[in-house]
C-alpha cells in the first residue's frame, strides 16, 4: 500500500495525485502500485509541491516494515538511527527541508 499526505499542495498536484490514487481525506492519497510507479508518482510530488510539503509511506523489507520519504519544508525531519528511521522535530519557528 502506498500513502501520500500533502499539505498546502497546489491544486494541480492534488489533481495529478487524484488520477493515480484515491483521496480518502483532504490531502491523504492511498493506492497500491509497483515500486517503479510509486517512484514516478513521488517524482511528480517532488517537482510540483511548491511551498507545501508531503510525506510518502510504503511497505519495505526492513525491520520497520515500511519506508517513508518527505519533501518540502516541515518541522518533522527523518533521521536514520542505527538503521531505523525515526522523526525529529525542529524548534518552533524553524522549518527544515525533508530528506529522502
């Protein structure tokens, strides 16, 4: 399963995501695609997110059972701790760029 959540995304990107995925709530898109298609969809998100931000979650063969990627400015930043991906927070008022 593929889940993409967008905040403050341009309408064009939201429409593009709705072509590929089901929007179950405002800004929450769900679907099931191959890794290749998922990467194509995520590339479109990265190119079209503008001033917004997005996160992608998908199954992965690791201890957590999933992987995630972010793009755009957000206080939550992915961190790799001994092979486990966690999320850290920037202090209030500081925005960071997500990592893949």
